[in-house]
């Protein structure tokens, strides 16, 4: 659907119609076919530029929008989720939490109310980190850093944090081999008995909330992909039985020559048995699995919680 179509030029209407009929390669023939890319080729695509100052400001605006859970979760849902986790007897209440890809500080604020005394959040988006710092400025022992979560300099010091939190599909943004390496590095820095809490999409959750197809919308007020009035072309592909969920976004400038910006978002979705085996391989034992938002209709909340504890002897 193209909205509002009457206000678009004939060239843009033709571009949109070609996209809807044939996909993004009808607009930019040089683009790769998401349905046939290898895992390495998918991982090499231009992903969302979280480190960009402009993109991070738009991302923060979307994360703070209480009408959607598309890029973050509302504060009440964060509180509900954490209360559900720590009500489980097998899950220890943390003393100190390391939180890669932390978002705008909602988890930090909720953890503080639960008595967590030390917290470190890392996020690649500078505007998001700035907001989190401001939002949590009165919380002693809480700090935030701008950085790529998987980089060596962003990893926690050994033995300082007893819990790692990977919230809002963070683990799904890493392809399997890189996810395993990152998880191993985090586990290596936990004390024996330390835990990692994963909030992620599993294949058992199905494709709810995922656009498998194409759409065209006019974003007069801007979007995550641009400040000004533009057309947003979106296409999704589900592959390998739901193991790979790929999104491509084309933001098309309305004024000639209709410059096109391209973004990708790839989710790598393991089954529970695959994920459990991967964790076991790096010295982590799954102790609890749940669906904290089961029964809620919002497709963006279809996810699992998986808690894994570091074995006494670490990785085999």
C-alpha cells in the first residue's frame, strides 16, 4: 500500500510499484538477493548505523515512544519482565549487572528498584547512552559507556559482575559463530555460579511481528531512517525454517533525484535445543526458560527468557 499515493510524483509511484512487484533489486539492481545470500554475505550487509549521531537520535525518539515496543520496551513491561525473572527461585537476584546493548536506561532504573547496587550499560548509540546517563544520574554505582558491545574494550572486567543481561533480542543480532564467541567471552569473565539472562527470539516463538513481504509507506514526519518526508520501502524474508529473519529498508528522498539510503536488520534465530547446546559448549547450563509476555497480543513481545549459569569448571 502506498500512502498518500495522490501526492507522489509519477516517477515515485512507478518506483514504488516496481518495488512491490519485484522487490528492492527493481529499485537498485546492485543489491544482493536476501533469499540466496550465504551467512557470511548476510553478515557483511550494511546494518543499522547505531553509532551515527543522527541515527541514534532517531532511534532514541522511537525507543521513548510509549505507543510501541518496536525498538525498546515500555517501562512497565521492563518492570514486569524483571519481576517475573527474579520471582523464580532458581534465578539469583544480582548484586552487579553488565548490560550490553543496554538501550535508554529503563532496565537500569528497574534493576535499581530491585536492589542491584552496581550496573554497567554499553550501547553503540551515543544519543541513547546520553539519555541513559541523564535518566540514571542519581544512581550511585551505575554507569554507561558508548561502544560496540562485542569489542574487547566493552567486555566486563573479570569477576566484577555476577550477572550479564542481554535484553530485547540482543543475542539475535549476532550470527551463530559470533554469538557463541561473544557468549564465551562474557562467561569467561563471570565468577563460578554467575548467570547470563537472555531475552531473545527462539524459533519456537514463530514469525509473529516479522514482516515477511513488502510494504511502502510515506513518512511525512520522518522515521528511524530519515528526518524528513520520505518514502520507506520495507521487505522481509524468512529463511531456513525461520532460522534467519531478514529486513531490508530503503528510504527514498521525495525530491529528485530521489536519493535512496539502504539499511538491513538480520535476526539469527536458534531453536531452544540449539541454543542450549551452544551455551553448554561454553560452560553455561540453562536453568530456567519462560515466556514472560505469553498471552499478550503485541507481536513485538513474542520472545523467551533463558537463564544460564556458569559451571564451576567453566567451558569444557
